[in-house]
C-alpha cells in the first residue's frame, strides 16, 4: 500500500462533486494534483475544461458513479454531504483492508472529514492534505489519532506491511488506548530486517531483531515484523511485507543503470529502497529489452511482460491516462501503471506513472 505522506507519492485519486460550489472546490484541488480524476455532473462541468486532469462527466444519478470510482481509485475526496455519502458508499463497502480512503468536504470548504479507511487507506492523512490546501479544518475520529497514539496499522500502511490477523489489530490498538505497553520485534530471518529497524527507529520505536519463535513465545502485547506467519497467539500481531510491483516503460536501448536509477528514485519517493521491489512488469514489446532483463537479473526478481489486450483492460478499468506518443508506437498509451496493475491485480497504487530520463515507473502495492 502507498504512504500518502511520502514525498512525490500520488495514488489514484478522484475528486467528486455534485454542485457548482463543490466543482469549484474540486477544481482548486485538481490544480495541485493534475493526475487526479475530477468527477462532476455535466451541468456544472464547464469550469473543468481548462484543467489538464482526466474528467468523468456524468448525466444521470450520482449513485451510478460510486461503484466505478471506488473500483478505480485509492482515494476519494467528495464534496457531498456526509449523510448522502454514507448512503452512497454503503452498498459497495468490503473491508478495511480493501476499501479506499474517503474524505468528505462540506460545500463551504470548512471541514475535511476522514470518513472511511483512515489508517490502511490513508484517509486521515489525505484529510489533512485537503484541509491544508483549502484552509479547512481536518476532522479525524479514529480513537488512536484522537488520543495522539500512532496505531500499528497506520505504521504498517506507511511501511508497506500487512497486519495479520485482523482481530489482533483491535486487540493491540485497544491495549494502546488503555495505556498498556506494546513490544516490537523484527524477525532475524527477514531479508530487510535492518531497513525496518531503521524505519521504525525514525518513528521513535525500538524494535530489536529477534528469532521469530522467541518473539512469539513472549507474553503481553507484541508486534512482529516477519515474512512468514507463526501460529496465532493472543496479543501477537504480525506485520508482513506486501509485494511491490514496479511497472516500467522505457526507450529502446536504455541501459540497466539508467533504469535502475529511475527505479531507485521512484522507490525513494514512497519511502522505500529498491530492495522492496518484488517483481518488474512491462509490455511484451519490451520482452527482449536488454536493460530491463539485466536489471531484473541483478535484483534477483521476476519480470513479467503483458500483451496489449491485458494492458488496455487495466487502462480502461482504472481510467489511466494515456500518452498519444506511446500509443502510436506500441499500441497502448500506458505501460508502467497498467503493467504493474496486471502484475498485482487489485493492487493499490503507491506511485502513479512518473517520468524519469528515458524511463517511466509506476509502483503498486499488494493489498
């Protein structure tokens, strides 16, 4: 999953409005986020024509837009009344691990309310971003945040980790709210143990590196960062690294070094290093590209190539932006983002399509 606070990270985000004033506020945000899709009714959509953002203009009822928007985006910022938005969302909700973050802003732009998936989906962070840009007050109601406690599931989202089992999230968060201490451990067998230890230390958390069995055997509330699950135990929450797919498009003949440089910068923009990448994905047109093949071998990761039909399916399903130049040359207008989404179906975009020197990269987290 993406960390909204990571510099340069922009997930697939949609700005939804239903009134003239709501469209005006959505346009203000759209100028800061040119990749965000703006969804508005046709009668108020004229001011959006000057924006470079992708647009979704509808004629009928808003109800028919919600399902596709939720399926295609990681974040929704909605200029709709809170009650109406709750009713619209209800039939489409799945779980806190799958639902996108949803922020609701009142028509006067006074409050930005994190409504859905505050931690895992990042709505709490996005409510603060929206509020800062609009001069609004962020409204965050998750218990840990209200009590100025950093929740483990929030940290997990920032670091690309998956909390397991879900029941223990509530156990650990409840313990923190009750003033209990929680011990953190990192599995000594984890390949990136040092990275996670440093990342947690930067957040004020001391997480010694232990054997997984020893950490599991201890009592009390504890969190173990590990890449394999132990037997369930009361008070033990596992944080398991998610797979990270790197979708890469590049010019013909680009060197492995230049592709690596682009990938390193892309990973750094979401607070990760290149070792986080689990697999590389691209178009079948690039299946003989020496630089791509060499980089995959160097990193020791799988590389997958997808046919145009599969890439176009993701482009259409997620309303991905397309380059006319790329489409003319290879038949589809988006390689990096579409390929990464092919590699991890249903994944969550950590970094939307981003251009570097002769290379384009997109990053997608496993949910």
